């Protein structure tokens, strides 16, 4: 029984089991079939490894290891090919040969009874606990165990790949002959993989070509494996060190329909689709991988599915489908920039590309180039510096890429939402991309797809390399919510993707920056005056302050800390495994404290330093750290070094940790700021309107219908964020009579507004038991699932039979396709 299988998958912390310190994946080749009938993705994945840093430092007894990692004097025997193959699978890449075998449900569960060469020999060799086997200090005579992150997958077979059998591979074996590595075939295979993964960046196309051919090479012996709750453990008999373990392995597997990395559902036009939902367990239920963020790798993937479906992925090429046989298309994507496996994204559905008449699109791009050059273009000579990341073909080193204000983009949506996308989204993309470029400079990724995902998506947006998922909730009600959300997701290209958190508990590095930059980008995209920008941003700050205050009052304290691991943030165990604290807590997904506190910290720093200097520091930071993983102190130290006078104001990395990152509750410096937002003109205007509504409500309650005819109050038009503030203020009034709610809805056409405004309207309807508004709640819970969870709680709290019945009815209708975390949280409220 492994230590890790006792971890309860429903507990709060997410284990990252992969022993990346011993072996590190450098490249994945996925070869998959998507089958909508069985709701299964199946095929193979080939992993190419390098020996990890931990092993290179110390030898088997812990002393310094001075031998070459490919030393031919190793005495470990190669494992013999197994006599009882689990499944006889041809390694040819043609579809029919390897996807037609059937695996019965029983066999999926068992890597034991039927597969005698796995289970029995495994028990016999005594794989007792992951720890005992992965400890370099004391390998003794135990076999080395490769641990991969894996969950909800049926692993069918694991084999070593004979990369030496690939034609044209001689180029990589010449130097091996000189050093005498080639005396043993296993050493030669590992040498080839080593040569292949260390090719220089300017040979990336050739490298992909070889990876592709190597991934199709025949197998040369099965490896023993066992699957636990969270991991796949692989070993080769008699191999005791990572350096001797096969560096290219192929895993044949199938996903399970209930696997938590992807969701099988129908789109808004009723057609089947499947997509990665940004699950708390990331991609480990889609393919076996190394999850720790430090395992940066490249990948390529061939995905086959029925004609009529479009496969979108986080690849840097726009794939053109190839017909393999009648009714089957294959889509091929790749990336050349090493990224964590968690950023891999796929969406397969009957998506339609939304196109503008071509002249409109070019016009949109041209009108935005006026402000698209980075404000400090002269400073952009930085790029001539050598980048600090692992070598890859980097856009920051590419003169043409550095001048590209708008990268090529496409929009995809289900058929029934194409018109809604044409209304605002299509024109907003070039404006928002231009604004981002004007703020931060070079776009880290070469292209962008935007996909409107199905209604069960649990968030308003999700950014991955080269692709953004947006909720349908951002489409109706004007351009405001659509534009701000688009800016937020575009900001993640820099913060969250090109620069990632080295420790996933420091989510604020991604979310706080994207929330802060969303305002900057959106102001630039709208080309507002200085005063308009200031007003909008202060109004936004007030709304976010309300949200943070509410969240801090209503959530567990430990979830409010931005750096929960404090000093030990970023530390790994010797094997490279670690734990993401509270990574599986269902409620955490709906919390915004990382967005909000992170945003307020950056806003406060920008005010102290001055926005212009602060944004210049951000540009500099991006140039220095793109392609790398960081901790909070990397950013804070660089920022404070840049601005010497901050030393005098007492601003230090330690004080920022203390005030902002290491404590729960509202950060002290923030309490002093709230008054200034309340004085802003846009807020004052809302206060005036609120007073009029309160007076009208008071008059209606005091008088009869007849007298009311004369009272014609004129209400001013409000911006969407002002409407949100207005409705939040009205929510504080104890009783609003039904006629006021009716006037309110008509005055501002609330049913036609964006989802943020409609959410507050639904709260008012629930609070005042306004029955004509119940259909609005029903529509919201059906169409705006990304934001609806909170409303279920409100419907139950009132203890009103009709409202509780409404909640149960809406949940019953949505539950089947609902995201797992949302369903869990709602079910706890309802039952």
C-alpha cells in the first residue's frame, strides 16, 4: 500500500507527486482519439526525459557523483521483454491499428489479477512506499521508481521506446560512438534522447520533427507500473538510478468519462463537446504528466475526431485538419516555449469561426495603432540583452514580433452565439491587444484564439497559451463586461503564463496582476481622458473594496492569506514533490481574495511610486523574467531596487509581506484609502440617484396610487459599474416596495444589462421576494452559471418556500452538466 494512496482525494490539499528532482520531462508527444459516444479520450503519450538536478549532484550513496551520467560501466541489467503482453498494441500511428482494442470495465479497474506481469512481480519486489524507493541517499538495491501525476486514468501499458531504431537518428549517435557510450543499447537510447532534448533553440523545427519520429518508434520492452489515487509509478527491473532509467517511454491509456480534467457536455446549440475546465487537479486526468510548475516542457499533439468537430488547443500554430479516412480528421498542434503541463488546454466541439468582413477588421487594427507603440519604445532596447530563461525561440528576441501591436486572432463560438460575438467581442480584441502592447510591450505568444465555451463553465474567463476561454455571460449587455474580461485574460499572457508562480499557492502573482492590468488596458482601449480614467478606476476600486470586505467577513481566515506557506513558499521535498495548500477546497474556486488583495497591493505600490514609473518597472520586470517562474520577493525586490527613494518611505519586502501577503483580513494600509474613492465624481453621482430612489420609495409607501401620477423624477443615465454600485446601495435598504422594483427595472432596462448588473438585480429580487423577477433568477441560474453559485445560497437563506423550490428546480435542471466544484458547493447549500 503506497503512502500516497491514503491521501483522501476529497481533502483540501492537492498533492503534486511527480519526483521531478530525479527525472524531468522535457517534451510530450500526445497521440489521441476523442470519442463522443463513449466520452473517452484514448491513445498514447510519449515522454522524453532528462536526468533531474538532484540525481546529477549525488551518487547512489550520497557522495558527489563525478561519473558521466552515461557511464558505460553501469552494471544494471536491462529488463527482459515481458512474456505476457498486457495488450498487443501496434505502435504504428495509423488509427485503426491501435484504437480498436476493447478493454472491459473490469480490466480498467485492475492492474492486478489479469495483468500477472504487473501486479504479482510488483508485490514480490516490495514497492512499499514512494519515499523508500525514491530516496537517492539510500537506493540500496531497490529499483528506481518514476512517479508521475495521474488521476482518473486507465493506464493500459507502459513501454520503453526504441529511439535508436529511428531512421536518420545517426546524427545523434556519432558523438556517442566517440565517447564509448554506445556499447550498451540502453545507454545509446538515453544518449540520443539527451542529444535531442538539448538541441539549440534555432533548430526547434528539426527537433519537433525528430520528436515526432521517435514517438512512432517501436517499443522495446514493457515497464512495470502501478496506479495510485494521485500517481502512476513506473519501474524497470534491475534499474536502480534515474540516469539508467529509460529516457523515452510510451504510456497507452484512456481517460474516464467522470475524469475531472475535462468536462463532456453540450454547447449552447445542443451539440456535444469536451473541453479542459481549468480543474483544481489540472491535466492529470487527461494525460500522465509532471504537475509541479518547475517541470517546464514543450509538447506536440495529434488529435483525431469525427469530421464536423473542430479541435482547438493551446498550440502556437493554427492547425489545419487532415482527413485520415472517411469521416475522421486529424489536428496537429505544437509549442516551442517550455511551459508547465497545467497550461495545456484542449476544446473539441462543433465550433464555428466568427468572421468580420475583412475591411472592417483591418480598419479596427489601423485605428488603434496610434497609441500602440509602447510609451517607452526607446527603453525597448533591453531586448538585446540575453533572456534569462531556458533556451527557446523567444519572441522578445525577434525584431518583427517586438513591433507587433496586434497578434493574429480568431473567434470561435457555437453556431447560435455567432451574431452576439459580432456585436462587440470581435471589434474589442484588436483594441485590447493594442492596449496591452502599449502597456507591456512584446506579446509573449504569437497568436490568439478566443472561444465562447459552454454554459457550464464555472468562471468568466480562462487564459492559456494562445487561447482564451470566455463565458457566454460576457456577451450580452454592452461592451463593458466583455472588454474588461478580455483585458483581464490578455494580461495573463504576461502574468500567469509567460511569467508563472514558482509555488501555486502564490496565485496573487497571476490574478492580482491581471486584475490590476485589466483596468490599465481597458482605459487605453477606450482611449479615455486622464480624468475619465481616474474616475472609472476609483469607482472600480470602491466596488472591489466592497467585495473584499464581504469576502473577508464570510470566509475562513486561512483562505484569505496570499502566501499561506510564508517562509517555506517555493520549497520542495528532496524528490521534487510538494503540496498545493487548500488546492482542492471547493469553496476556494469562488473566492476572489487573491485577485482583490493582489490588485490593491499593486494599486497601492503604483500610487506610492507614481503610475508611470510603476508601469516602466513592470515592463522591465517582464523583460527580465519572461519564460521563468518567480516568487513574490523576486518582483518586490526588483521594484524596490528600481526606486531608491522607497527606502525612506519605509517600504521594504518584509513590510509588504507583513501587511499584505502573510496575514488574513483587510490589509492595514488599505483602510486609509477607502475615503478617497467615495469622494470621486462617478460615486457622488450614484449617491445622488440612490437618494432619489429612496425618496420615491418613501413617497410611494406613504401615498395612494392617484397622487403618484404627478411625481415624475428624472433619473440620470449610469455606466454599468455605476449601476452595480446603485443596486448594491439599494440592497442596504430594508424594504423597497414592488412598484419601486418595477420602476427600477424599467428605468435602467435591467434585464438587458450585463451579467454583473443582472446579478445585483437578482439579489434585490430575492431580498424583497419580488415574484415578477423570479424568471430573471431562473434565467440567470441557467445562462450565467459562471456567477450563479452565490444566488443559490441567497435563495435558501431567506427560508421562503417558493424561493427554495426555485433553487432546487434550477439546480435539478443544471446539475447534470454543472462543473464539479460548483455542484458540490451548491448541493451543500441546498440539502
